[in-house]
């Protein structure tokens, strides 16, 4: 117990909210849960822990010597502020990604691992890894409880926590899971714009906006309007969570606002450097630009509807979208076309009509026709 307290001190001194321990045995029922979600489509398109459910459900499959898991939570609020007011041409990044919040957690866990190694034990740091379901480990180690949003919460920081573990062959006392739960509160469930929390504690990733900002390919049309001005991630269920409100209110900083027009003019190398802390599918910046096109259309349409955009700014935005409408990359033509349809008006309609004359790709034609219809009738 004393040894665990010493290790917790190392983590807390480096900024962790807490460190708990649990045995390294299998998480019962987890492999079946992962398989069920894969089979039903609720895992969405991201793989990570779903790549090999049996492996992710028992860390000893990856580390046969493992005896214990030391699990830390990292409060990234205060320190991530909020996105501030929206404006035409401005997008937002979810708070967990406004900067590399994982680096502090990693440094803390590496210090814990170094101490274990200095004391003759084996140790490996696992954060956001395919080989461990971080939330299952955190709950069993007593560092938080499973919220109805599926986030792990603690009483002080609510859901504004990142999680990570050290696997070790030291046999450390197991933590006691928190007895707290969300009680009658279910504020997160109606707060989700796409109904992704399908039952208390169960997220259907295929309906989650954060998921669609992080996968490759075309964003299905029915999620594009719901994305709003989000460039990456989504915080709606976290924002709505009462245990997190105090810490949110204590952070006045405006962070995570992005100039979408500037982003769309930025070269690949610069974008990859700027967002190296984000998970970008195939490390390909075209997926960041795809998100930016959707967010640009939404932000301009919302500002126009509210009478908050100067015509010169709107013209500039329409001009940027028109440029992508002629791009060789179909992905850009599809999302730029949609964004023009979202903004609507005579100029957007004329641009879409002109593009349709030259467009040969059937999927793009279909999207552009839909966008033209939206210009006329306000469809999404
Ligand atoms: C894939 C993934 C995603 C996917 C799918 C998320 C999901 N729910 O599975 C997407 C892209 C949607 C996503 C989104 C986000 N993610 Co993510 N993601 C992951 C990743 C890589 C794997 C998650 C996983 O294995 N899920 C498998 C399923 C089975 O686990 P689960 O959903 O937690 O399921 C548990 C509950 O359903 C619970 N349960 C079952 N029945 C019931 C019943 C009740 C009543 C209750 C209360 C609970 C409950 O038991 C299950 C097993 O523990 C982890 C990192 C990792 N290696 O673990 C990060 C991780 C979960 N993500 C994280 C974050 C920060 C986010 C976002 C907040 C980012 C953002 N702002 O956009 C959102 C939150 C959306 C949400 N409400 O979950 C953090 C969560 C920290 C925390 N405090 O919980 C993690 C742990 C990363 C990290 N190392 O910190 N993520």
C-alpha cells in the first residue's frame, strides 16, 4: 500500500488527478461486448481495441508477465478553455485536442514506470492503445465511474479526464471501484445532437460526430449538418455533464478556434505538423480539409441565418468552396458541393450548375444535384 502511495505521489506531482491499481486479469465480458458492437456496427469504422477483442480484454495476452495495472487520470480542464463564440469561417476543435494533452499524462506515467524499473520491476506505459480498454481499467482501479455518456468521470473533474496505464509485474493492491454513479442524471443523453448515446452507458460510435471527424472517407450526408462548426471531435455530451461544470466555469480561456479559410489554404506538410497530436486517418491531411469544408459551410450558413456575416466575408467563403469544387480530388468536390448547397443562394446554385456540366464522377454528380436541390429548397 505504501509503495502504491509513493507511485501515486509521482503521478500526482506531475499533474495526474489520481492513480489507482487493479490486478492485470481479464475484464470479464469485455471481449464479448467488443465483438457484439463490431457485429452490430456500433463500433463504427475505427478499430483500435476492436481490432482484436480478446487481446484488448486481457492485457496478459500482450504482456504475459503482467500482474497489475496502475491507472492514472489526467485532468485537461482547466487548461483547455472553451471554443468561444462561433463566426462565419471559424471552426472548433474539441477540448481534448486543443493541444497535446496526452504528453503530460505520458510523461507522468513514464516517471512511474521508471520508478518501478529502478525498483527491479518490469513496466510498460499504455495510453489510447489497441491492447487495453482504458475506461474498463480506470473503473476497476477506482479512479472514476462509468458515466451514462460512456465517459469515465470523477467527482472533481467530471468527464474532463484522459486515461492511461502502466502495466507491471509488481503485485500491487487492487483499488476499490467507486461506489458513485450518475444517479438520476441523464443530461448527456438528450444533449447528443445525433442520439449516439443509445442507452445509459452505451455509445453507438457509428452515430457519434467525434467518430465521423476521425474516420477516412465521405462523411454521410445525414451527419454533415449536425457537425456544425466542428473540425475535430465533439464535446456535447461532456459539456452537458453537471459534475464537469465547476471546472469548466473556472477556465475562461478561449481555445480551439480555427480559421477554416486559412486552414484550407495551408499545405500538407504544415497541416500535419500543426495537428501532429491528432489522430488523422492514414495520416492524410485531406481528411482534415474534408472536415473543414463541412464546418465552413455550416458556420457560414449559421452566421448568414443570424444576420452576422458581412457580404464580403461570405463571398470569400463561397470563393474558397468554389475552388475546391474544381479540385481533382473527389472527396473535396463532394464536401465543397455540399457546403455550397448548405449556404445556398443564387451564386452557390450557379457554381454548382456550372460544375455539373463538367463533372464525370457519378457519386459527385449525385451529391451536386442534391446540393442544387438544397439551394432551391433548403434541404440538408
Ligand atoms: C474508439 C474510441 C473512441 C470512439 C468510440 C468510443 C466508444 N465509446 O467506444 C469515438 C471516436 C466515438 C470516441 C469518441 C470520444 N473519445 Co475516445 N476512445 C476510443 C478508444 C481508442 C477505444 C474505446 C473502446 O475500446 N471502446 C470499447 C467500448 C466497449 O468501451 P466503452 O464505450 O467505454 O464501454 C464501456 C461502457 O459501455 C460500460 N458499460 C457497459 N454497460 C453499461 C451500462 C451502464 C449503465 C454504464 C454506466 C456503463 C456501461 O462498459 C463498457 C466497457 O468498459 C479509447 C482509448 C482506449 N484504448 O481505450 C478512447 C477514449 C475512450 N476516448 C476518449 C475521449 C476523450 C473521447 C472523446 C471525449 C473525444 C472528443 N471530445 O471528441 C469522445 C467521447 C465520446 C463518448 N461519449 O464516448 C478517452 C475517454 C476518457 C474518459 N474520461 O472516459 C479515451 C479513454 C482515451 C484516453 N486514453 O483518454 N472514442
